């Protein structure tokens, strides 16, 4: 009935994509992209199932871990499923095991604890203390001594008398049929602790991280425990609530990615997953008649509609089933947040930053359902572009993101010291990818790269640098510390929100960040309506298209300025190469290629090679108060601030792995940029050392590229609520006494910084030759 009201019928198919996304499993990452994805799996993505309660013991697999809203494991699967298939394509099935001790808080375990033998002994071979133990001041000293050893998995402390006696325990010997494993330490050791509690944890022998194995186990359990009567997937604790639909929505996205990757080699798995999705969505439609969308489900209806569209595009459906899914999409739109109206009201309104990120793509998703839809006399494609521009004008940041330190700011501001949530970053990235594939608007591809290469890596840090063990909840373009900040400039989140760690402020981003890099990697290539090969975003990777054509991109972009594209396709197949909007001097095979367009070539039937030279120029973008950010190609270049790390908690693995950190600045940051705005390249000198194969792409030292900039100390730049105040109005050095003498410092890729200034006031353009006398100063 709802379809008839809209003037639609079930026989009308969904509108085709402008550029068809490739099925998950089509792309093989290479070069720095493979390294980045490997670092992700070696970090939190591959290990949360081993130690984080909300994944390891999730309600989705029969445990109690949840975090509220039943969203944690669905979020995680939505990212680790595409990650696992990308790594498998690259030949990576296992990653090295974590060495060291599991450092969740040490427990005190009683006489009958499963962690203790009868007699109070911790299981495992005695590796320190012998029979009688060695003396320590306290059980805590025994624990700390154990933690300092990579081979110690537990400790026993006899605390009944002084001095306390200590034993360290190692791995339990492997049992054999002839000699089963037995308590180690003997009666004497057991007697030594027989009247007291024992301490410690018994850790199984470290095993390699099998990300695909994790994926398969979780998917198997979820599918096996679908409600046999209703088809509902997962926990069903609030069947009368309008918010119940949100938790499973990311499982649906995870399942269709898993199904796509399985389709070619395992038709039964594809069928099982798609049927489970269908039954769940049909049950959701039935429930929505009595329990309309509310809360997060109301705001985020778009992803549910996208899953229904995927089924219509890919699954074997009866006409009745297709009609019900179309009715569901219409019902989701009718009951969901009015994103058309909300975006038109920006900046007079506000919303949760992640809702906004997901709402960005609602016009694109709805256009596939109703291509004649309009709002305020604008088509859905026009609305999508207008949304990006309105967010930029009200809350925009040099990274390509907008502000939302939980809620978009009221009154609206573009302050570079305010934050954006990591969940907002990965959801906006996904929305722009979707908007590009639906509308074909190249500005969305430019924006996707800008967020991926600046905002996404900038929210990670550790003393080692470049890994993915510790993230922020909120990141800022101008970030002079990462501390327990009280007071703080952000509006709604707690004092820990800019610190780096496992789950600062709240665990949603710990669960949700995983989709960022994998979905970006799977969006590098598309199929064109004419059967052509489309290189949509630039990174080192290869892909096989459904047509049988293959494409391979060799590049170090965005650190390098060139790419070699090799296409093997039937003669006459079009080849489309996206030329970024900033690449005003780009060439393909030596011929000029217009920026902001798709360059069109044609395959000859052999191995066709296209040599792309982007030839980027250093450019300035101007911000409020005349401040400037420095860009070259897809990268934002920022002033790095050298940090001092303080560990305030440790969770898993060795000292280099899952810890929480405070960061304090150890180098100056108050500077004005002394540059000629009319000719920035004349005073900003680009330097390239090149990406080193195997290095962490966004390491926090030894950056592959940098820009030598002339800066003037600006001591009057103040601190407000523990953050840098707004950049002083430009020109900041119009009075000579305000600024110090010029000095040359390196600006580096923003994504490779943990503390930084990415938006600087402009000093003025100093007299010719002044820069030649300026000292060169390096950070790190």
C-alpha cells in the first residue's frame, strides 16, 4: 500500500549505480595499503576477540558482553569481514601471536578457583622461586616481577607470613597419552601456598591470529542461532521497542559482505546468509507496524534500507518477497529521520555526529528506490552534493571532516581545536564512498580520499608509532595535548576523549573503527555501465572485475606523485581513470588529463599500461579569521608536536600493544605561517624521501614526505580549556613585536602525527631572502 501511495510498483527495479561496486573479495591490496591493513589486523582488529569482553564474550555468541544496544560485535564484524578477505587475497592467512602476558587486572583467586590447582597452586611450570619461593615485599611486587618477564603467564604469592614468598609460572607442558599434564611444582610447592589465596592468570600458549577463523566462527554461530520461528537474528531482548532494529543492522551489512565474498566458491554459504538476511528483514517489517523506528534506529534507517537493496540486487527472490522488501524501504523512509529536512536546516539545527555521517548517504540510497524524488526543488544527486557543502560551511575541517564532539556544535563553529568522533570518521568515509558509486559525482571520490588519508590515520598513536593499538574517541586538527582534560573545549564527552587507548570515553569506536580501511580498499575500483573498468580512488592494489577484466595499480600515492595502471581486458573495453580535482596539471601517457574528470582510455586486448602523473602543487586553503592549512595532493601537512607519553592503563600484550596514554607536548607549537598566499609554492618547499617498502605508512617519525615551511613564533597564541585557542586573526605578525624571527620547520602528513597544528594563522609575506637566513629546526 505504501508503494502505491508513492506511485511506485514492485515491478520497477532499483536504479543502477553510476559505478557498480565490486563484490567483496575482488580486491587484492599491495604496497603500503597491504601494510596498513596488516597493521590493523596485528592490532586491535585481530585481538579484540581474545581479550575485549564485548567481543570475546559477546551476547551474539552466547556470552554477556554487550556495551548496550547489542551493537559491539555487529560493528566489529562489519569491518573485520572485509579485512579478512582482503588479507587472504594477499596471501596472509595468519598473523604472529602476541608475545607476553595478558595484562588485564590481576585477580585474587580463592581455594577452588579454576585458575588454581587444589592446594592453591597456579597452573604452569615454575620458572622462578623453586620449591620455597623467593622473598618479596608484597604480592604486588611478585605480580610486577612476573609482568616484566615475557615468559611468565602467572604468579603465586604466599601471603600468610612475612616475608611474602613468590613463584613465577610459565607455560604448562603439553600433555601426551603416556604422560598427561599434571600440576607442576610438587607437593612442597603446593603446601607452601595451601592455606592462602593464589594470584594470577593461566594463559594458553600464544597462537597465531587467524582473522578468517574468527570471522567464520562468529558468522556460523549467528546464523545457527537465528530464531527458527520469526527469523530474527541475534539478541531479542526488547521486541516492543522501536530501537531494537539498530543492533542487528550492522550484522546485516556484515553478512552481505561475507556472502559476496563466498558467492563464487560457496553457493550454499551465499544462499544461507542471504536467506537469513531476508527472513530477518521481513520480520522487522512486521514488527515496525506495531513498534515504529525510534532512537538510533530512526536516525540510522539508511543502512537497513541499503541491506534491503542489496538483497533485491543479489538474492533470488519471489515477486512477493521483492515487493515486501520494497515496502520495507518505503516504511523505513517514512518512519525514519527526515534527513532531507535536517540538512537543509544546517546550521540552525544540530544532531549526533555519527547520525549525521550515516544520514549523509540517505539521498543516494533513496534515489535508487525513487529516482524522481526531490526536495526543495533539488534532485537527490543535487541534495547529496549540497549536504557536503553545507557541512563544510558550518563545521568543516581541513581533513575533509566536520566537527561533532558528540553533537554538531551549537552555535556552529569551524574551530580547529574542537573534535570529531572516530565513529563519525569511518561512517562519513563509507557514506561518501556510497554517494560516489550511486551518483558518480567525482567530488565524493575526492572527499573519500581526503578523509581516508588525513582524518582516519590521525586518530591513532603509540610510542612506537604507526600501529593500530591505541586510538582516540575525539580527534582535533589543532591538538596540543592528549590528556585527561578538565575543563575541555568539547561539549558532551568526558575528559579522556582525546587520550589514546583501548576505549577512551566509550567503546563504540573500539568496535566500529574496523570498517574504515577495508571498505576504502574495496572502493578503489568499480565497473562502469558500459562494462568499463573504473579506477575510482588511488592506492596500490589489484582487482578482478565480474567481467573477467583485471586491473593493477602500482603506486605509492598519496606519498608519490605517479601511478602505473595495467589493465587486461577484452579489446574495446573502456578504461576510466579518475583525475582528482586538485590535479590541474595531470597527464596520462604524457597527454593532458583534465582535473575533476574521468580520463577515458580503451583496452586493446593485451596488457594495456596507463602512466598517470598527478603533478600536484602545494596549495593553501583559507579558514576562519584568515588562518590557513597547507595541502599537497590528497595530503594535509601539519606541524608535528613532539609528545611525551605516559601510560595510564595497560590491557593486553606487551608494553607496545594495548595501553592507554596521556600525551604532553615537548616542542613549541605557537607559530604563524610566513607564506605568500598568492604563491605558496615559492615559500613552501616540498621534500620527498619516498615511501620505504614495509614501513608503517603513517609512522610518527621518518615521514616519507614533508614540506619545509617558514614559521614565526607567536607567543600571544593562548590556551583555552586545555586546548589551543582559535588561531589569532591573520595577518598575525602585522606588528613586528608580536612575532619572533622566522625559522624553518617541517610540516608532515597530518595522518602521521599524534599532536599537531594543522591550521595556522598567516604572518605576512616577509621580505625576500629572509627565509634563507632562517634556522632549520626538526621535531623528533
